[in-house]
C-alpha cells in the first residue's frame, strides 16, 4: 500500500532502508573503481567507510523525502509527474 501526500507508512521506511543499503554499498565501490591506480592494499578505508555512510544517509533521506512529497500514484505535490 502506497502512502498518501504528506504521509509515510512502515513500507516507506523498509524500502528506504533497502535504498540506503544499496547506495551505501554502491557509492564507495564506484569511487574506488574510478580512482586512478586503484589497489586494494592502498585503499583509504576510513574514507570509503565515511563515503558509504554518507551515501546511505543521503539515499534514505532522499527516498523518504520523495515519498513524503508525492501521492500514491507518484505525483509530486499531487500535480507534477
């Protein structure tokens, strides 16, 4: 069941958690792949973990925000989309 405009339900938070996990995993992987001369032995693990945490938070907040401001049929503010 989809939530209405300006409302959230437990399903929104569950799906937001999935998005957070996916973005928290994919963002540092993409950053590591794009790094010139990438080597598993010289990786800045602290930086990658921080990037993963930031990606997870941004992914979760973005998904929850999108669902909060859209209707059950996906229209933002009930009009756009």
